[in-house]
C-alpha cells in the first residue's frame, strides 16, 4: 500500500442489521422498487467504504467513538457512526423510505 492512496473504511454491522437490509430489499421488491433498492444498496456500500460522510447528515457525536450520521440513497435509509481514528463505519440500522404520495 502506498501512503498517498486513500484507504477504505471497514464496515461493521451485526447479523441483525444484515437481516434488516435483506428485509428492506424484500419489502422494496414487493412494492415494485426492487431494482432501485438494489442499486441504492450498492451506492450506500461504496460510499460507506470510501467517503461515508457523502451520503448522510450528521446527527450527533459520540465522544469516544465518532460522529453519527443518518442518510442513504432513495429508497434506503441508513444510520451509521464513523470512527475516523479507527477508519471504521459502524452501521446501526437500515430502513425503507416511505413512498411520497403525489
């Protein structure tokens, strides 16, 4: 590894959070948003790996761990914490955004 190349963040989530993502993708498919949700999951994964701040808004800071963000890519929402010191992203949950009527 060369020192001037950006290093990826390590993404950590529990088996329950992984199941939430599977549930979100299934629910999106049922309502007809399956392809958009799969594409969004890929965008979210890439962003969390390389530039996690790019897909979320800061919610609050955890003094010993890092900054908590909420964001994502339509139709997927994600809450996660970024530890710059450890270069780790901790994913707390995934949600399916509700459809907006209109």
